[in-house]
C-alpha cells in the first residue's frame, strides 16, 4: 500500500519541483526584505479572489466560506509575518530546524502539501477562460460573463496564493540541474545515437602508378 501511494505521488512531487524551479528563478532576483512585502501583498489580494470559492461552488454561506479559506491558508499568512519579522529564510535549509521553531516548520509542511493543488486549480480556471474565449471567437458561442468573471477572479486569487507559497520556499539546488526539456532532449539524442550503427570505414586499395622518371631513360 505504501509503495503504491509513493508511486502515485511521485509524478506530483516531480511536477511540484518543476513549478518550484521556475519560481526560484524569479525569487532569486528579488531582495529578501522586498520579497516578503510582495508575498504578503499577494496573500491579501488572493483572499479577495478566494473568499467566495465556497459560496460559488459549494453553496456555503459567505462567513463560513471565508472562514474555511482563512483556515486553509493561515499557514501562509504566518510565514509571511515571520518573513517580515526577519524570522524566515526564503531558501530551503539542508536540515529542517524543527526544534528551533516547530510551528514554523509545521506551516512550511502545510504550504508544501497544498501549493501544487492551489496552483493547478488557478491554472484550471485560467484554462476555462481561454476555452470560453476560443469558443466565442471560433464558434460564436455566447460567453456567460458572470461565470467568466468568477473564473477570472478565482484564477487570480489562487495563482497569487500559490505564488506567495512558492516564492517563500525557493530551492537554488534545482537551478543547478538542466531543465526537464533539455534533459529529455539529451536522453532522446543519446538514444537515437545508440540505435544508429556507427559507419565502418571501408579500405580502398591503392592503385599502382608510375612516375615520370620511369618513362624517361
């Protein structure tokens, strides 16, 4: 059971690292102090887009919907506060210092467990908007402006929240590796080389020839 669960989670872990790699490239260009101001801003703006998720899709009352969103995202809020107070590094430590700050490490684990689903949900809403616009332009299908506006609001809210989570957990070690597409290209190229046999040089006999001196006596 454990092995089957690990095999199921392995592709998700791989995808999470690919997303983290791109955010790390962005985050390395942002000074540490400015980074947490940015992520805190992203968190608060995301709350606007995410507050009505439960109401729109689960039929929850606005207070309950807002409470659930705040509950599931509180770990990111506390990490942003720790960052502004100088108690957090945006770069992953080689050793988790659980004994030093167990609540902070717990918040990090919570963020790492939900950030990919949050990112994919935001990308899914963005995909719905793109599909609606494509259907309108190609097939003249009418656009439900209310639903499209909701999707846009939720897409921005979820992607902002995911960005806040990823930017605070950068892993520079991922930048030392070639990106996936390059590793895949190199693997395919090496595979093709192994399938194509190397040409065997053909020996060409040297023809006998005569020098001019042989004819001049």
